[in-house]
C-alpha cells in the first residue's frame, strides 16, 4: 500500500473489467454478470471473463471467488476453450476443474477437435506435464470402453486416428 498522499494506485497485470468484477465480489460477495462486464453478449466472452477472474482470485487469495469461477467454468467447457481452461486449472491448482476438462477432452468425440485449437498449442507449451496426464486419462477411458465391449453382435466402439480415418481398437 502507498501512503495517504498517493492519489492513484496503478494495478498492473489485470484488465479493468476483471478488476471491476473483483471489486464487485469483494463488496457484494457474489459474481457480477460476466457478459455485461465483458461488454459482449456471447458465451465465449463470459467464459473468458471467468478465466481471468479465476486467475485474479488466485493471485489475491480470494478462495471463495476462485471456487465460484471454477464452478462457472466447469459448466462452460467446450471444444474452443477446453485446452486453455485445462491449462488454467493446472496453473491455479483447481483440481475439480482439471478433472472436468480432462474428462471432456479425453472423449473420442472431442479429442481431435480440441487438439486442433490454438489453446491446445498453448497447453503443450505452458503445461507439458498435463499432456502426459491427458494421455493416461485417454488410456483409462479406452480401457474402460474396451471392457464394456461384449462379444457377438455388439459393435466395437471406434475412434478416429490422426489422419481422420475411423479405426476400431484391437483385442488381442
């Protein structure tokens, strides 16, 4: 803190709308309207605001705000934000959010699409250990789906390979 004669305090590394949301939470103990603060009427804008607010809450030690943002982000995981949200969860120690993201990304329907996003490139560079966890999670999902496959007329579950072809897992 500066002394009393300081008329202005500059807060660096936080955008004005995020700081406004932080102050709203401190004074009112609830989340503000994320879309209104972002100035846009899109789900993506409110998700981005929740991501920035989670980082700010972690930086300033506001655990309740961090949990509220984590819960909001758990509901908003989608192809276009899953990888960046996973990186954020790793960087700010949000274990529940991380597990939701891992589960989402590990599904056959989502994995290829998420891997093609810019967020996945960011995830690989910023949190390479999470890629290893993701591979382990994918392997567990594959093992589980293999154990559910019966013999006889039940079709085998399939996932695409890296070239876009549909492949079926082999049983040895």
